[in-house]
C-alpha cells in the first residue's frame, strides 16, 4: 500500500469547518510539552531553509510571498507566536505589522488602505498581528455595522484576498483559540508580574466582557471568509508550546507546497571560479 502523503496533515486537522477544537486540546502532533519543544527546534531548521529559498527567489525576480494573518482574543499569543516561530528565521525575509485602533490619519482613508501599505514584498513572509478582520470584529461587537454592511465587508475582504492570491501571495489565516479561563490566568499574570505589566491594557477587560459577542463575530467570519484561496485554521492556544509548534508546522506545510526555488545565477560559475584563482589581494 502506498504511503499516504502527509504534506497537509496539520492543515487538514486544523482547518476550520464547523465546531472549533477545544482550546486546551492537541488535535494533531505532539500531546506533551517536551515533544512539542523538540519538534519546534526541528521545525526551525526546516522553516529557515524554506524561508531562505523564498527570499532568494524574490531577490532573483520572483513574485511569490506568504502572508500569515494572526487573529485571536487578547492574550491568545499573537506576539508570542511571532517571537517563537518567526524568530526561527532570518529577519531580513520577514515583514511584521501590528494593527491597533486606526489613527485619525488612517481613518481618512478606506479601511484597507493601511493594510495594503504593510503587505509583504516578493520573497518575504509577512506577519499581521491582528489584521483587516478587526474592521469587521470591532464594529460588529460595538453595534456599528448593520447586517448589510457586514455582508459587504465579507465580500470586500474575500475580493481583497483573491486579489492577493492572483498577485502571488499565499494567505495563511490563523485563529489562536484561547479559553476565557486561560485568558483570565494570563491577564492576572500580567498584573502580578512587574516585568509583564507593560503588556497589560485596561481595555482588555472591556473586550473580555463581550466574549460571547466576539465568538459570534468570529463564527461569522469563519463561515463567510474561509475560501479556497484563503481558508481559516484554528490553533488551540491554551498551551503556548502547542500553539507555537502548530503555527510553525502550518507555515512549513504552506512553504513546502510552494516549493520555493533558488534562482539560477546570471553568470558563468566556472568562469568566475577561474577568475578567483588568478586574483590576488593587494597589500
């Protein structure tokens, strides 16, 4: 019997398609911290090699790139994921952008204006810490979008991501799924640990008080914007070690499928080697 191709094993297991996995579960891959940490170390070598090839391809004139979109409730680990997963690769090939409340200058433009300014260049892995989906989430929970306006934004975001795909961008959308119980622990840890207080925002409690409304808003997003060009993946995030392993594997599977290629040299390698033999160093 032929061995089953597992090149999309993690993506298949975590792709959103109905009920989300339990935030504390480990639906695919290592179920223990030690194995996940060892797996992440191994993943780092594979991810780094794939990213180098993608970056070199871009330098050589290629147009392909990857955009990792990270969404999740406060304390779900968007920043931690960036640190532990993207920290495994060469920062030259990464473009990071965090989207907070729009500034007055940004509000003078349509909502995708600030998103477009932060898109990755060819050969880069772009990372959005929050994203264009905030422009549905927050207004919906705040009661500022009618049902018709929400439907229009779903359509606009689907069209935007189809445009990105057409231009060579692979969009990888990840929802970091944390439980309210784990969020409470992390919020408390930020308050009682002096070195973590800088992460705390009193506004996080306001968002927490609307937990059910946010979950409803996310459910609508998953239903209306999970497309063949840009499906959603739900990563259980109560265990930081599992979250990091899963996102790394999602990136590896995505890049492996792209098969990035180092560009062929535009010079004669043998001729250049011959020149090296005859070129000395002047004193």
